[in-house]
């Protein structure tokens, strides 16, 4: 038995104990799944009849709350909206025409992204999975897949979706959506927390901490440590 208790195994056991202890603390989960811009998100969720945790899940998946993020494909801001998509939204939403010039602004980005998400949900008769697929792959592709029988629109059959990125995107958003529902619940939105007053530098700092936390406390890391034991 003495050979079993190597320094490496003792270290991993202590680390696992620490992780399981921390995962029982509510503030750790809120650290891993933060809420920024809550007033903006709450306003958009009420205006477009969306679950605020769904908006948070999309932002967490798309940009991890980095409002200045621009992808290699040109998607901009918190909800990663393409310029041509923003222009299409503006033509139909009645929003200010110069909004495309300010897509990095949280309020504008969340407003347009939420409008588009509501549109997609209505387009696919409330089918959240189809709406998320369209948010990532484009409504033209998803509509074609559904009409031609490539995919039936259900979460259980997302392996039928031709784009691996879209399959992974749906899984990530749904996972984050479930985590936000568990961590905050409906009561949170009756009293908005202090994070609504953070400036952009504060958000960057807390997102750096959040990224480090996710690395150490994700289920993937737990599974790897157990395997190594």
C-alpha cells in the first residue's frame, strides 16, 4: 500500500477534494458563469419574450462577454453578429440605421441579437434547437435541411446536421443555458447584482479569472484527473 500513496496521487486526491468542496459553494458557480450587463439583458428578454438565461448562454458561447471580439469571419460583439445580418435585422426591426457602426456596444449588440433570436424562434414555431442552428449556420441552410429531410430539427438527432461547428455550437449553448438556469434561477432577475456597474476593463479582468476557473473546475478536467488516478 505504501507504493500506492505516491506524491502524484496524493496531490490529485487533495486537488479533487478541493474541487468538490469549491463546487458546493454558490459563488464559485457564479464565478464560472458570470452575468454582465444584466439590465440590458433583462430589458431585451422582456421586450422579445426570451429567457434571459438563454441570452446569457449565447453570449457565453459566442464571445465569453468580450464586447470587442471580432471573429475571423467578421462576426462582431457579445452575440457575434455579422454586418450583413445586422443590416438585414435593421431593415425589419426599425432600429436606428447607423447601429451597424456600433455593433461592439453591448446595448446595441444585445438588442439586435435578441431581436434576431426571437425572429428565428418564431420562424421555426418555437423550436429552440432549430433556432440555435440557424443562429450559427444561417436560416437558409437550416430551412433547407428541414425541408429536404437532412435533419428533423430535434436535439436527439443533431448528428444529422452537416456542419460539425453547428452541432458543437448547439450542445455548448444548451449546456450553458442549463447551467445558468441552475446557478441563478428566476429570482436573480428581481434584484440585479453589482456586476451591472462594471466597466469594460473590469469585465476583462473578471473574464480572465473566469477562464482560469473554467480550466480547473470543468467536468472535463475532473474526468481527466479521475482517469489519471
